[in-house]
C-alpha cells in the first residue's frame, strides 16, 4: 500500500489535518491521503472529563472515522502503530482482532508513504510515584473515560446505600484537566442526588493536589485565583505546593513542599484520578527518531524530524518555542500545527513556494468550572490585548472551541445541525448519562 500523505493519529490535530487535505484534493484524496488511528471513532480529548462524569455521551459524541473519511475525501485504516521506518518511509500496523481477541479481522499491514506526520498524542506522567499506575484512574483515551464513568456511577450508588453516606474523591494534578474534572464531577453529583431521594442523600468531598504553588500554574495568575475561589466555594479542598508521593487502594500520601521535614499526610480516597502531567508513549523511542525525556519526537520549526518527509505535531511533538522552551501540550497548538502542515503540503503539491516556519499564536485560555461558569483570558488578535473573561460568557466561549473543532472536520452546516440535535436529546434524556 502506498499513500502520498499519511497521518498517524486522528486526534485534535491529525483529524483536522486529513480533513483539510482531503477536501483540498476532492475525490482524488481517497487515493492520496490516509488517516491511521487505533480507535474507530473520534472524541475531542478536551471533553474527556465530561465523558468521565457522564455529562457527555460518547455514543452520541463520537464521530466515526469511516464516515468522516467518506465525506472529507481521505482513506482510513484502523490499527495501532507497530513499527516505523523513517529512512525507507514505511510503517507497519498491528493486526486488528475481533472482540474475543481470537481471530484477526484485518491482518498486519505495511504502508509506504511520501510524507508522514505522527500525531499520536500523549499519555499520563506518573513521575514514578509508587502505586499511581496501579490504583489511579487516568483520562488518556475515551475508553478510560467510559470506564471511569461506570465506576463513578457505582461509587455514587455505594455512597448512597452505604453507612457513612460519603464519597471521597482525590484528583492529583490541578491543571485544566484536574480543575475541570472537579467542577464537572460536582455537577454530576447534583444531577444524580434527586434519584436517590432524601433518605439516601450522601456527601461528596473532592480534594485537588497540586505540586505547584497555585492551581492552573501554566495560566495567568488571575485565572488561577478566580478558579480556586470558585472551587473552594463549592467545598473542594485544594492542596497547593503538595506532591502525591504514594497512591494506595484507598488513600493518597502527600508531602508538603513548603515543610520538607514534615511527615507526609495521608488522605482517604474512594477513588483517585491522576491528571498530573503528560508523557508520550515509551514505544516512541523505538521508531528511529530522536525523542526528548518525555518521549516526544524532536522536530524543527517546520515540524519536521531529522528525516525528510517525516513530521510530528501536537502532544507527541517537542517543537521549539521561546527561551529554550517547547510548545505546551494543548489542543490550540495541535490545531494550529494541523493548519500549518495542511497549508505547507498543499503549497508544495501545487509547486508554490512555502518557506515560513510554524509560529504559535496564543489566543488565551479558557477553563470550564461547571454549568454556566467559566474563566479565562483572550489574547492577541481576538481581543486586541489581554482580556479577562468569566462567568457565562467564558463558558460559552469555552463551548464554542469544541464547536470550532467540529466545524473544522464536519463543516459549519453539519456542526450546527448536530449541536441542535444534541441539545434536543439532552432536553429529553437529561444532562447526565446514567447507564
Ligand atoms: C480531560 C482533558 C482536558 C483537556 N482540556 C484542554 C483544554 O481545555 N484546552 C487545551 O488546549 N487542551 C486541553 N487538553 C489537552 C488536549 O486534549 C491535547 O493537547 C490535544 O488533544 C492534543 O492533540 P493531539 O492531536 O496531539 O493528540 P490527541 O488528541 O490525543 O490524539 C491522538 C490520537 O492518536 C491515536 N493514537 C495514539 N497512539 C496511537 C498509535 N500507536 N497508533 C495509532 N493511533 C494512535 C489516538 O487514538 C488519538 O486519536 C485536555 C486534555 C484532557 C485529557
């Protein structure tokens, strides 16, 4: 099999790239552009915390790669990357097995390419914390989120029918993922409470552990302060400058970084979610491409690896930024890199010069704090400066980012229709997925 353009990973960046390229080529695109993903459907990763608590239904939200391939004129191959040969411009995909893992539905495949971009995202960084990988839940993939939601529903029932009528949740890491998960979980709790009636009423207590001196440490301080106030008002306990040093079946041990001589403190946890940082897959180091200590592929400012025609973007790429830093792992970065590469490849195909480097424009950050509440800042050309927003407007702008991603892969008309259909569905079934 040979394709001119192969994109491995159909996430926030990869899917937007193939959709744009395929639409440029029209029907010809099916023979030129190939998307590879280990999953058969796409969910925008920044919404995984909503899937995890059941306020977003993955069966409705998931977009089938095959359907997107048909309408956007690219081909799709389902499979996990097994081997990558940058010198010979080829890769191998693992066989795909049936549900029982017995019979191969699709055999192992070798695919040759003209140009390829690796856009396979990242996973969790446990920082070698004992017990974290074994006992904590993560939100790396939609299946993790679905798994967690099932567990959370069980925990809600257990707390409602248990003796102490209490549910202790510990979230390690108070970046956007941890903060948004805490807020969304409280929404789910308030939605589910009436189902149990007053005799089964239970309390939820969420603790957020953050090793930096403030939550949302990567964002402007004003956003952190506002978000911390909103969470504390909802009785979330925030432990700043604290590092989780061990995770057990029903506890987290945390050390106070400001009091290094003090004994680590043990807090009870019915469930632990690890959202403390990202690390790309260990297997990235086996593909013959240079990687950094987080297993991210090292690329230049054209997103190219040292091998001609081999690129990387999004969370799995270490792309130079300013002051020796690399670009942050954010959907905004993946989105802009996808647009850049689509333009670059299209210009080169048309034999038009394209020499500019990728330049990241930070348009600001938005954090959801639950129903009708958000906080963030808008920067640069969107606002003509650095502009702080909060409340309902911030929440709406936050939701519009998801719609924007859908518009990039479905077009505005279908995105609008889908949004109306989902609104209607939530009016009928309620906001929370309960099964
Ligand atoms: C809960 C949560 C909330 C977040 N909130 C925000 C936010 O508010 N704002 C923000 O900017 N960012 C946010 N992020 C980060 C953001 O989601 C990522 O930066 C972004 O998704 C990265 O895009 P990507 O294309 O690099 O990778 P991804 O979107 O992760 O996509 C990677 C794709 O590659 C596929 N894949 C992986 N490995 C293989 C393999 N070996 N073979 C084949 N396919 C493979 C996966 O199935 C997936 O489809 C959040 C992340 C999480 C988890």
